[in-house]
């Protein structure tokens, strides 16, 4: 009876729910006129400010690309604002349901996804390390590289006394080479693995920009000069020498073997011409095996034993055949 | 001479020598150390003296359509290759065997087949995974060391250190790769020609053995690591075939292991189906393309198709595909994601689409035509190089030296490109990272990263590098160098595939073409270097291997962009048709070069006028339903035939010698086809005895292996069921010992013969027989007359057996080939080459009843043996294959006296 009553109540509730034409999973309060609470509005405001700040920073750092290096102080604020709304942990507010459960498109999530995509493209995490309080800071190697790079640029643009130089480019190269070499050393320290970069895109681009600048002033520019071209021919010459030597030897050996074979045949009495002897030799067909030395040795021993025992392998019939053939030849 | 102990097909052999046959002049000259032509022909006067019409007045004229090929390298059929017995023998005993098998039930056979296919798919995938991992890890270590030295390099002079290390690596691995071929010579090359021959009925010795598999896998790993321009995809296909051939039989002859499983599959036709499945699995594992695997097996391999077999292809390919993906994802720590493809990963083309054909299609068409030409040139040049290699590089140390030379040249080529291009290092070459140029060191180049990786990774760089990564000159140099090096490398004595180097070469040419277009048409946004590289790779591969259908599937599946399919087909069609105008595919060219009697898909054109009597083999050897064991043994001992028609015995009162034995030279394995002809004197003598129309009424066919098995198991009652316990390595008859008493035991052969064997009428022509032979993949087709008699004709006008009706074999048909470029394509009849027996064997063979040159050879062998025994001469030189070819002038201008191959 009790079970029947419970089923009846459930049926009535379900019918009532469906009759209202609404989603029964959603609390009643949500179906009232939506109004965002002040607290959540403030959190949204914080998130929007952080996002716009870092977006502006990254866009302004596009050229030269220093998105990670310039904007890393803003990252922690943004992440904190986002975590407050939707993240887990003690800082989480109750705004997640209020802000995210009503709409099909969540601009907040999409904007944050855009930000994370920017970070992924720039690979900022490879230049930064996280502190204890959630803030970011540059890695030591990156800091050193930036310092040396800044020193090099300062040398190129400010410190070089251009009015004193007769040949500006050459003098500048000599003047700033210590800074440039130092910058290169630190760059190579950071970029260790060429297959999988160990640093962020900013560093790569900064190193490239420095390199372009260095070459722009005519320092260490790679030009295919006649000397370089002649040196580049060394591998080709070595290859050619090796190839010609090898195939020349092969040809010489073949001719020598041919001559020796002809001489041997002449010595033995040529009974058949050696036309096309080796034309069809193909050792990779699987048809021929290299001689089994053990079997050959065994066979030689057997033949020797048989010979020692005085046995004649050719029977009488074979001997008579040979005689017949020989006679036939003589008759002819 | 005890004639009761030796099968002697010539009842008048002794009289031939005594009557001084015309051939005796040659024999005498040979004995007297007088140099004579091996193509000795009796003079017309000699013929006239015997009452025969001179050959010059022969009725038959040279065939105006079919051209006789001279015997030279690359234009012959090697008689040493045997065929496989794909025809099912429905003898009485086999039917009994089948009844026993059927008691297990059809379901059990079906389950066994499915299980065997599953094992093949899984093991092929495991092999592919192991090979891929080994190559990836070793390459990472090798190139990592080289890169680390190269990054510290600030001038081109210091490049000597990393390049020396690179060279040392390459040479070490090249030696290993060569050693694998030294250990197992069949493991040379890609293995696809061998598998293709196997599936089409030609037995390539040791092609599907365990040692071949091991040598292939280790060898291709070492070849790739040696820096040679080779790929592992072709060898992977061969490996799949070997795995299928081994594990589908439930036994291993190499390991001396026999299991009770899969016992019913120990037949050639069953094994062929499994090998085809293994081929499909190999393609699938190599390219990650199950559809391509099925199409490859259909296009290149399977000669006998039916729906059930197609399903097995699909099942094996699918299983191999899934296991490969699962294994790779598990190994790389992402189980269940199915991210990885096969050994060759083209990388993702993202959202790339081709929406219109316009100028872009025209450019792809031009590229395909150009690369088709290059493909044809590749085949032609590679054949020439292979011929030179076989002629001059006859010792193993020289062959090894050539491998080392190529490997060293690859390093020097890379060094040259790097020093010339002088661009920049490229970081992040992997497609999973970003490809960017980073000018960290002025003398380390953009091309370096392309070269400092495996060919597969290099291909991915060419396909996916951003526009501008590769400048015009370096990429052009790379294309030309890679083309030349691939040309030089293929057919080197190392396991190597040609898929990847062709793809890389084509991709480099495609990219070069794109860079050129960008330079001259900078405003055309449809010029995408990556797409050009892809279509260039496809066109080059199509021009070299000409497998348009399966390659379309393979590349579409490997690239993962289905919308490229139609344009890929377009590119393949153009490159294939352009290349086909000049020559055949690389694989077919090498098959022809090896003298393998592989039948093409269709009979040679314009051969309708060729009667089957001109094609068939002669003389045929026959057996009777009742024979003594000694006669059977002597028959097997006297020839190398593999098929023996069973004919009725002679009627009572009929002279056996006149009725059943033709007056032709006995078949010995050292007779060339031109020698296997009757001497006119003997023919005239035989003809004088009256008509000898036939061997007897045809009853069926017996195989040599069956006769040997009967002798081995001493089956004299005709009631014992024989199982294929010795398959696939049947013993030789010489391993069977017969006592004197057993020699007189009578054997009943009728229960073991194949009564339903295909026969052909003597009035059939070549295309008809070719079509039947090719469709059913037969090994022998006896030729019978209208009375179902295996007969022969004798032309009394010319005293030549120009029409000996006997048996048609694969080699008889494979001699007829269509070849040459399209503007002078014609049908050729190529000669058959047979190796002489070694002198030690030839010295012991009888001298009577043999052809002239065989006689001379044996006399020489005996003299050699005698000299050795007497200590007057040093060790005999190794046997050398010698060819005897009658010159056209001496052959009577093609008067129809050309003898056909003997070995059946």
C-alpha cells in the first residue's frame, strides 16, 4: 500500500512538472527573471578587465614579439579572476552556476579559451616559472639572455660612435662583437633541443631579430662567394674521386679477369667460346647458394677416400660410352 | 650397359653414334680440340644425303610479327625458376583426403582460416611497430649527436667533426645491411617483385622463409640508418608475406617444427591466398591504409580472386591497422586514442581542400607529365645500372664496397648542399611543432634539418614546411641529388624499398616547381608548396612503380584528405600513362631482368596467328597407369620435368619403341632449347618406321612431387592416402633408396593422378592458351589431339620435329613478350637459359643420347676430372653459366626448327 502511494505521488509530481512545460531539473528560482547578483557582476568585471589588459598587452607586444616577456605579470591576475568564478578550490565563488548555467553560449569561457590559445601558441610556459603565490617570473636563463640581448642592441643603436668610424658597418661589427657573441652563447643555452623547442616563441623571434639586425649592418653575412663555392666543391670532388676510383678499379679488374680467363682457356685448349659468360650471373635470385664449405670438404674427403681405396667411380658402361664418343670423333 | 636399370627414352640411341650422325662432326671437332661454333648445323648437302629436303627450301618463313630476341642480359627466361602448383589435384586419393577433412566440418576450416588471418595481421603489425620504434629511436640518437656538434659549429670548417661522425654511423650500418643480403641474398631490394611473382605462380626459392624475414627486417633497419635513400615500406610488404607463408602453415621447416594446426592449408593455392592476405596486411602496416592494402593485393598480388578472399584481405588489413594503432598509442602513452598511422605518416593537411581545377589542375597535370617522364627515365637507367652491376661486380667484397661508397656519397652530398645553400638552421622540424627558420648559426643551413632525419621525416618536412622555408636552389639540388642517389641505390645488395625515396624525390621536385611558380606568379594564391610537394610525390611514385589504383588509396588514406582523391587519380593517371609510353614499371623491369617467367596480364598483342604447337615444350615425358618403381625412379632421374601426363599403355602387339617413345633427344638439364632437337639422321631413321602419331590416350597428370612421395612412402598398392607432410620441401628422388626387389614392384598411379587437369587442343592459338593459363594460374597444360591423345607431329619434309605436341608450361608462354617504347612496341620471343650441371656432375652423366654440346661439355668435364685426379692440373674453376645460341644465319632463318624449352 505504501509503495502504491509513493508511486502515485511520483506520478502526480511528474505530471504536474510536465504540465508546466518547463525543465524539471532546473530549480524554480532559475525560472524567474534572471538578474546577476552584485557579487558576480563584480567578478565578471574583474575578469573582463584582466582579459582586456592582457589582450592589449599581447597585441602591443606583437612586434617585436615579446608577448610572454612583457605580459607575464598580468597572467596571474587573469587566472585568479577566472579561477574565482569557475575554478575549484577555496577561492571559488558561487557565481559559476549563476553565470554559466543559463545560456548556450558563454562568452566568458570563449574569451578565456582565446587567451589560453595565445599562450599555447607563444609557448609562454617555457620561458616562465611559477612562484609560490601563483605569480609568474622569468627563468634565469631567459633573464640572462634578455640582458645580453638588450646590451647588444644598446651597443648597436646607442653606444657605437658612428661619427668616428670610416667604415661604419665594419667598425660596428668589431665594436659590438663581444656583446653579440655573449648574446649568442646565452641563446644557445636556452635553445638546446632543436626538434622540440625549450623556450618560448619570444626568445626565438628575439634571437632572429637580433640576427637580422646583425646581418643588416653587414656583419657575418653569408654570401656564396667564389671561395665558399670552391670549398663547397670539396665534397663533390671527394665523391667523384671515390666513384671514379671504385668503378675504374672494377673495370680494370673485369678486363684482367677476362684476359686471364682467355689465357687459361687457350692454355687448356679452348673447346667452346666464352660468349656471354657472365652476362646473366645473378646471385640474389635465391636459385644459387654459396658453396657449403663443410659439405665441400666432406665430399673431397670422401672422394679422396674412395680414390685411395682404388674404386673407380665411372662404371664400365660410362667408360665404354666415353670410348664410343671418342671413337666417333676420331672417325669424323 | 644395363638398360633395365636406366630409363632410356631412345631405343635406338646406340645406333645413332654408330651410324655417324651429322652432329658427330661437331663432337669430333670438339674432341680434337678444334674450335667450332657451338651452333653447329648440318649442311644442306648433309641433309640431302639423308633423303631430306634441305632447310633452305623449308615452307615456313620467319615470323614477320614476332621478333626473335638475341640472348643477352635482361632478355631471357631463366629455366631454373620453377612454378607453383596452384591447380588443385582432384585425384581419387585427394578426394578421399578431402572427405576425411570434411568430417571436421566446414566451420572448423572457416574458423582456422579466420584465425590464421588474424595471426597474420597481428604479427605483421608487431613487426611494423618493432621496426618503426627501432628506426625512430636509433635515428633520434644518431641525429641528436650530429646536431649537437653542428649547433656548436660557428663556421663551415668545423662541420668536419659532425660529418665525420655521420659518415662513421652510415658506414657501420651499411656494412650490417650488406651482411644481411650476404647471409640471405633473396632479402635484397624491396621484395615486392618476389612477392608479386610468388602470388602469380612463380616459385622464388627461399622467398618466404624465416631467415629471409629476419634478414629483411634487420637489413632494412640498417639500410635506413645507413643514410641510404631507401624506405622500409616495400620490405614491410615482403615481411607480411613471409609471416603469412609461415604462420598459415602451422609448421616451420627452418625450425624443424610441425604443429597439428592449419594442416589443411599446406598446399600451394591455400598458401598463396594467405600470402596475399599478408601482403595486404604489410601494405596496411606500412602506410596505415587498410583500403590501400586490399587494393594492392588485388592490383599487384592476387591472381585468383573471389569474394571470400576479398573479405579475408579486408579482415587482415583491418586487424593489422587496428593493432598497429593501438600498439603505437600504447607505446607513446596515449592508449585508445588511435592517433598514429602506419610506418609512413604524411602528417595532417588540416582543412586543406581543392575546390577548383583551373590553373591549379593544369599545373598539377604538367608536373605529373614531367615526373612521369622522369619515372620512365628512372626505370630505364636503373635497368642499365643493374646490368652493369651484375656484369662487373661479381665478388662480394666489391659489392660491399659499392654499398659503402653510396652511403659515403650520401653524406658528402648533404655536406655539399649545406655548404652551397648557406641558409639557416630550422628548428622544430617535426610536424607536431612549429616549423620556423631561426638563423642562429650562419653556416648551418635550412636544408640541414631536412637531411638530418629519416627519409620519412624529411618527406613530412617537404610536405608541411611553410612557404619560403626551402629556397629554390637548395630544394632543386635536393631533388636532383635524391633522384640520382635513389637511382644509384635501388638494386644495391641491401634490403631497400623504393616508395619513400620516390616520394621524397617527387616532393622535392613538386616543391621546386611551386617555388618557381611563386617566383614568377607571386599574386597567384593557389600555389601551395605543400600541395605541390604531395602531388609531385604521388606523380613520381606513379611514374616509377605504376600502381595507380592502390597508390591512390594509399596516399589518400595516408594524407587523410579525401578531397584530394580525384586530383590524385588525375595525377597518377597522367604520370602512369606518360611513363608507360616508354617502358614498364620498375618492378616488372627487374622481374624481366632476373629472367623470371612471370606472365603479364594479357597475351601479347598480334599473336593470334601463333599456333600452340609452336609454343609448347617438347619432348614431353609420359607415364603409364601401371609402372614399376624402378621405371618411375629412372624417369625422374633422367629429366627435370615436373609434370608427367598419364597415358594409356601401348596396345598389345604394338612396338613400345615405335608407339610411345618419340625419336627426340632425351631431356637433360644442360641442354639449351636450341640443342633440344633431333638430329636429322635419327629423325629420318625414326620416320622410316612408320607413323608415330601419339604417346597414347591422355588420362591425367601427375606431378614430380607426387611421384617422389609415392616412391618415398613405397606406395605400391594404390590405396594409401598421402598427406602433405613434406610440403613445401619435397625430397628429391635421389634421397629415396630403392632396393633391387623394390625396383620391380608395380605401382598403380591412376588413383593419384589429376584426371581433371586442364588440357588444350592442338588447334588452339597462343592467346587462347595464354588466357586460360593466366586466369587459372596453371603450371602445365598438356596438348592433345582430337582423339585426346598426347601426340607429336613429325615433319618429313624437313626431317625436323617442328611440331612436337606435348605440354605447355609457364616458360613457354612467358617467352612471348610485348616490349619497347610505344612507337615501336612489338612482340618478342626471348630465349630460355639453362645452366649446365657442375663439372663434377657432368663427368658422371652418360654420354650416349645427348645433344652435341652436352656431349662436348661432359667430355670436357671428364677430362678435367681426370686431370685433377692425376694431379696434372690445379683445382677446376667454378662452373660458369654458358649460353648457346644458334645464330640466325645458322638456324635456317627461322624455319621453324627452333626448339622449345625442355624443363617443364
